[in-house]
C-alpha cells in the first residue's frame, strides 16, 4: 500500500475491522434515532455473524483512511467516541460562527445583484444616454463573463484556499460596484458589466464547496436553504434601501443612482475586507486577527473531523489546497450520474421566474405606487423563505431528494393552470394571489446542489460538478432571455424591476404580443414544468438502476474479494462514486 495513505489495511484473515464497520453503522442508526450511544465499539463476539463488508458512502470510513496531506489528519481518530449532545454542540457552534457570516456575505452579493435594476427606476438609462438594446447588451456581457469565470474560480479556490479567494472576489466586485457611480455612457456601462460578471462568477459554487468541509451531507441542504433565504431577505431589504437612497437625487448635484452604486458598493467592499480576517482556513485552523482563540476546543475538533469523515470518507482523500487538474474536469463531465441533475438545473427553475415579473405588472395595474409595489412583493419572498427552509428540513429528516424536488416543481403546475383559467378581464386580486403563490414556491435549488455534492464522493469532482451545475442553471436563464427587448420596452421605467435581473428567463416565454395575460406563455411554462417532473423521475430511476447494477456485481463477489477490493485506496481515490461499494442517494 502506498505510504501516502495511513496504514489501516483489512486482512482477509481477520474480520475485526469489518465488524467495527458494522458496529459503527448500527450505532450511527441508534444515534440518528436520538440515542446517546458511542462510536467505535469493538466486539468480535457481538457481531460474529457478520461476513460482508458494508456498502454506502457513510459506511466506508474504516476502509477509507484519510490522505497523509489531509488538513485534519492530526485530529483523525478511528476509535473516537462522542455523544449526540456533543456533536449537536459542534454543529450549533458552526452555525453561529460560519453560517451566519456566509449569510452576511450573501447579503453583500444580493446588494450588488439588485442595484442595477433598482437604479433603472431613477432614470439610469436616460441619464447615461442608453437604449433598451444597450441595457440588454450589457446584461448579456455580464452573463457571458459570469459563466466564463465559473471554472477558473474553482481552480483558484482549490489552489489558494477559500479564506483568500472568497473575500478577494467580494472586494473586487464591491470596487466595481461603487465605480459604477462614475459611469458616463455606453462604454463604461459595458466595461463595468463585464467586470461585475467576472468577479461574481464562481462565488456561489465555491461557498457551497466550502461548507462541505464543515457539514455532513444530510445537513447541507438546510444550510444552503439558509443561504438562498438570505438572498430573498436581502432582495427585500435592498429594494427598501434603494427606495430611500434614490431620494438623494440632487445631493451634491448627483443622481440618486450615483449614491446607490457608491454606498452599496462600499458596503460590499467592507464586508469582503472583514471576511479576510474572519473566515477560517479550515475546521482545524480557525484563528486569525479577529479570532485569537480557535472556534473549537481540541475535543470538538476531533468530533468535527471524524464525524465528517464517517459521513463522507472522500473528504479526507485530498488536501483543501490541492489543485484540480484538467483530467479531473473531464472525468467529472463524463459522470453520467450527474447528467440528469444538470438537466434539472437547465429547465426546472424556468416556470416560476417569468411570473415574478408578471407580479410586478399586476401590482402596477392595481394602481399601486413604486414603493407600495415593492412592499407587496414581500409576501412572496417571505412565503418562499418559509417553504424553502421547510422543504430542506424535510429532505434532511426523511433523507430524500427526488420526492422533495418533485413537490417543489409540482407546486407551480396547478397555479399556472389557474392563471390559464382566469378570464381575460378583471380578477386582478385573484391574479395577484396566484402569482404571489407561484413566486413564493418551495425553491428546491439548495436540495439539488446538496444532492450533487453528496453523490460526488470526490472533493475535486464536487468542486467541478457544482460549478458545472451553476453554469447550466445560468444557461437555462440565457435561453429564456434571448429576446429581452420586446418585453422590457413594454415596461415603464418607473416600474419596480428588481426581478428583471440579467439571469431571468423572461421574454422568450412572456412576449409582448401575448400581453397582458400571457395565456400562450403560461401554456409553455406548464409544458416545461411537466417535462421537469419527468426528468426528476427519470434521474431517480437511473440512480436506482446504477445502484442495482453495483449490487448485483457486489453480491457475486466472495467476502475475501470484497475485502481486497476495499483495500485498494488508490483505486477508490481515482474511481470515486463509480466504486461498487458506493451507493447513490436519490
């Protein structure tokens, strides 16, 4: 066995390590049910009937020791024991120290994402002498640069670490954001859009990868839901902030949008600067200028590292700063188990997005002012936060992915049918109610992102698949927004346009010729929604097929063959989720 791995081989002459595996599995089940039992029971007599090595990601701990370069190696202890209460204390501390700060960083991200659409309500295009086509070109430039930056950023974070790359990205886009205050025309508008896209691209998948070093797979979807909930809350807060800041028009002889870009850009820059000193290097290197003492005690670090490795041993096979290679990218793209999830990212989020813009139009038709329209968009944002967190918690509790994603997608289907059933005139409050419920649908994007992460079984693949998924989600938005001009030209610039982000699939489906009720567009959305449901079911069945195929081969092997198979650490590192003893979650 190569010396770069810890010496923990499994001999065909002794079943003791295999029994330890089984004891760990049984006690894990007991702990999940609330029992304060311990890990690492060693008893040959109690489990003497066991003659098969366990399978599944969370049962491969004993047969997959960490790499010698793993940053948590000094806390690795295969015999470590702890109670459920101790582990819960570590998770709460992680939520307090890490989760809250990353949510704060997401708030800064949303400030920058929303300030352009908010600036449109203050005659930005008129002041800069821009046409609607210029605006469309600028948002397209931003999206292209955003997509182009996704994979390079993943390579950078794997090479130099999250602690330095994530704050640098925030400071860069914060700088570009406040620099937008000094735009003078088309050229400066295009340049700032390009730099905004380049600086933001890759941030979200990098944050997702970062959190996997602190949370178990089943805990991840709830934390990601908290991130996206922050975006929803920040969207409302940024709209209200913009309403106040834009009233500064005339101060210093400047437009309101000047102060909006300047103040929000400086705030984002300061959040990024503080993150330099706040974010940890890893779970075992948390000290810095702000934190003079470690986040965790030595005992808590032992619990943190071993609970993560027992959930997903692949996290110990590469160092946190080990760079990804082109071979890793190609291998990740060839993984057919991810293709269905990519297709879900391409189509599943389209049906609800155009309706969010339709909500703004409905409010305008009801005669509400810009401020009141923004306030009436709060119920849909609040509803989505509640439903998203509830869905993610349910997914974690039942350890299910497919049926929860199906529920989130199916939520939209009867509501779109209701929009089709409403007569062409009147029923404005009815339309407002239905569109609010569609806009506030249970957003299952965090579940899919966590689903991809837990089925990767490789840190390198996890980084690449997360970036690929995010790129494909944005491509789906681009497909839907190719014909942006007809729709935008029909919207008064005084209308709140916070939902008209550069990444929104709006007008290829909701066309001006179909206004104002978009019956034809809603039929298209229903078709996309139905197709997405089929894709989710097909992905579930494909993963089940892969698991059954592995199980047939695995059961045909002798016990000694299985033991020798699990001893091959180099093969496990190379093959990842293709290994016969790995089982896909669905």
